[in-house]
């Protein structure tokens, strides 16, 4: 089953989730076209009802009644696309491997984005670069005076949001260590395999790629770090832009039990950094607390509670519970010792 009518989406060059989905659409050979603009403005012009919170990218699908429907949130969109077109899937056939892929995608979307947002807006050089380039990516003909106004307004708004991702002077060293360590793990992994779970990309590859498009290709400080620490990752980001030509018959997934130790080490990094944050955030939400603090990488991390990441933890557990008892055992055995097993809550 293949799609023939192009799917419209609205996005931005400086949006890691836009880049994630564009690359995925190219790889899956799904017809599409993109509008480089603000979703709210475009949807108003098109007379399409906006999502509760329109963000990038926004896809425009046809609903069951044939009406245009604006949809956000990349992971549900990926699963919707899997239903619309079956060829060149980004979800492994093996349910146990698919769970690991789901966890990698969540890590990319929810933890690696902390790297991206921190480096972009915490440092003055990067904030100046982003404040100038992001408005121009939307309209390269923007007059100088309008560009200056837009830059001031947009930069102040984004810098004011640093607290939502946990970026501050205290957490900055943790973020820097985690980013550098993750790059080192990718450098080692790409000596063994071209993608995270084998010889073809999963949705987890695209999620991590999306964040790295900004870290490696847009923002000055993390770009310099990436070139220093992991030239293989820099090259991988370049090739991931368009893998539509990859021959899948010659490039299979790797079996879960045959994954190299480098993949296991990436899971250990998730267990060391992202897992404590997810669990502390969930506990704070349950207690009705607006902030949480926990030890991450041997140092205190504190930030505002984030309801969406509370849902992420629930969704991870839902994915795990959908597995057969045999596949749950395979996942648990393979993840043992990574710290990721702490995510799996007992069934009530």
C-alpha cells in the first residue's frame, strides 16, 4: 500500500522535529511538500482548525470525512504514516526490537532536545546566530528593521523558556558532559553499524538525527564540539538527510540478541541521564509539585515539572505491556544493567 497524493506539512529549517520528519518522509518515499512558515498563520489562511497547541511540524491530513485536519506530534504521526503506507517501515518487525527503537526515539525527542535548546539559547554567540537565522529561514526578504524586531522578540521568548528544559548555570556542565559522552558513544557505534539497530534506520535514528541537524549543522558551539568528538556522527547526519536510495533487501535489521555492545552502551547512557529525569518528573507530577530535583550524572539537576514527559513514561510502559510475555523477557534480559529497566512499572 503506497500513498500517491502529496501530504502537506508546515515546518522550519531550525526545527529538529521538522528535519526528523522530512528525512523520514524522503526515506519512506512518501509524497509530500513543505511550507516553510508559521503553522498558525498558514492554517488561518487555509481555514483549517488549529490544534490546541500548534507546533512544528504540523501535518495536514484528510480525516475520515475527507476534511483537512491539522496534526502535530511526530511519534503519533509516524505511526499514522505506517498505517497509510506499509513500504519501507521505520518500525522493526521484531516487537522486542521495536520496543528498543521506541525508547531510542523517545530519548531523541525528549532528552537530546535538551542539548539542542541549551546550546542554542544559553550561550550568547549561539543565541545571536539563532536569533538572526531563524527569522530569515522563514522569510529571507525580511527588511532589516523587521528582522531586528523579530530577533529581539523571538530571542527573549526562547531564552525565557530555558527553564522548561532544565537549562541553567547549574545544569550546564551536566548537559555538556552528556552531549560529549553521547557523541563518543555514537562515534564508537558507527564503526560497527550504519544505524542504531542495524543496516537500516528506525524511527529512533530519525529522532536523534533531527536533534543533531541543529547541534551539528546550525548552532556554533555544539557544532564545534561534534567535529572535535565525533567526525563519524557529523558524516552520518549528512547522509541521513536523504536515504531514499537505500536498498532494504540488502540492509536488514540486526536481531536484538545480536546487537553490538555499542548499542547496549547507548542504552546505558539513557539509563544514566534520561531515566532519572523521567522518574523524578513523574513523581513530582503525582505529588502535584511544580518542580523536581534529582541526581543526574553525579550532580543535582532541578527544573520545572513537565506534564508531557509524564505521558512519555506512560507510553513507554504501554508499549512494553503490549509485548508478549516472551518478548517482554527478551527486552528485560537485554536491557538488564542499563538502568532503563527502572522505567518499566509493575502492572497495577
